[in-house]
C-alpha cells in the first residue's frame, strides 16, 4: 500500500459536507493541505487528535505527538502510521428547503371553520461543532467516503416538518390569528420556528444562520368558505339585522322559484305561508322585535295599547287608579280590589 506524500481534497461542487480521505497510512514526511473553505480532522484510533484550519501542515511529531510512540528505529522515523483524515466543508449552506409534507388542520380561531394550512420556505445552516458531529453522525451518514448535504436534508426532514406543524398551529390558535392576519404576524411565526429548529439542530453540531417563510396558504375551497363568511358579515354590518333578514328572505324566494320537484314543492308550502303573512302586512322573514302589550277596551272591546288613557275607538277613559280610594288598578279590572268600587259603568 502506497504512502501519500501530499494529502488534500479539491472538492466536488458545494453540496458536500464531509469527505473521508480513502487511505489511512502516512509518515512523518506527508504534507496536509487544507483550503480556505475547509477544516481537516485528524483521527487516530477513533480519537480526534487535531483540528486543522486552512493552511499546509506536515504530519510529524510536532503536529501529532502520539506518533513518537509508533516510530521504529529501523525506519529512521519514516515508518507508516494509521490515521484517518476527514475534510469538512465550512461554507454556509443557505438553500435548505423546508415545507409541510401534508396539510395542517387548524380551526380558524376567529371564524371557527377548519383550514388545511400549508407552509414552505428555506433556511441556512453551517456545521460548528466538528468533534460532536464526528462522534455522533459520521458513522451513520457516511456513504462512499462522503456525507452530502442531501443526506443531512433527508435526515432532518421529518422532525422539521413536525416542528413546522406544531409552531404554525400554536401561533395561530394561542394568539387568535385568523388566516387574513398571517402576513402581519409573519415575523413572529418565523422567529418562533427558527428558534425551535435551532434547538434541534444544535444537538448534532449545526447552527441555523437564517430562516425564511415563503408562503403560508390553504386550498382555494377553504378560502372560498372563509370569504363567504366575511361577505355575509360585511353585508350584515352594512344593512343592519332587520334589513339583512328581509333581503335574505327575498333570496330564499328567488331560489325557490328556480327550484323544481319535491324540494320546490316543500319549499313552496313554507313560502306560501310566509307570502300570506306578507300580504297581511308582515315581513317574509319577520324581524326580531318586542310586541307592545294590548288590552280590550272595557266599553267597546277594541284592542288598544295597555298604557292608553282613552280608547281611540269610543273615547272611554281608561282608569289606572280607583276614583274612590285612589288605589292602583289594572285597566283590565272591572272592580277595585281595595274597596270594591265599580270602575266602569
């Protein structure tokens, strides 16, 4: 097996995160070249011995003191020794895409209808804790001497989708944010989401440098239902309750006129009764109102308001107190309950 005099990695694009040098035997004359966008990890027997920033290094006893114990006199200090070398891409990766794999069912906290919310965006990450990443994930993710960002994206996709659902539902429901108010609160939602994802990625040595939300939306049919509610609310506010009920009554009549079959016949019965009421001076859909109490005139029997002082039909004076003892009496009473005096002749 050959001994390498120069060890370096020129990279294959920008989508790689870690590259393991394919050979593991070196000597004290070997040169290690690390470019400005890389970090090199030197690992011996599973232990991280050295982290090398950009520059050129000689793999000798000055850099790696443990080599002293491996040298053999017969090779004059030039014997091969085992060493694993990993190159790490320290560039900031900004184009990680995220999105909800399936809609998030949320009850709109203001209008009470179910919306199937979807969200998507992107975020940027960089690897900051090289030693922890090497100890926890390299053995799991390394394939053909590479760990690509696509592998990282796949590894984190599930939990990011879960966090997006949780944060989106929590922000909208607890803060009572309706769908049309989301743009106003977008910064708050984005900040909460970035903080939650940062907590998770930090466990694996990564740092979230930025996060953006490109869109939060729902299907057109859900949006149509919400718009219908808003239109009805605006119409009610403009017309007032009684006028709105009357207009809706005419809408029902029009819909019934266009119908056919049993449904139209059934509707016709109800509408016929309402039309009869309308012909007698009532509304098709009567407005909600408090009816004034009436009494019968003790002389002519006409229905008159209970508070009347005289009957508008015959002129009879309506008594509210006994003319003999002054006790309060009801206009409906014919005799005073206190003294028995006859109230009306």
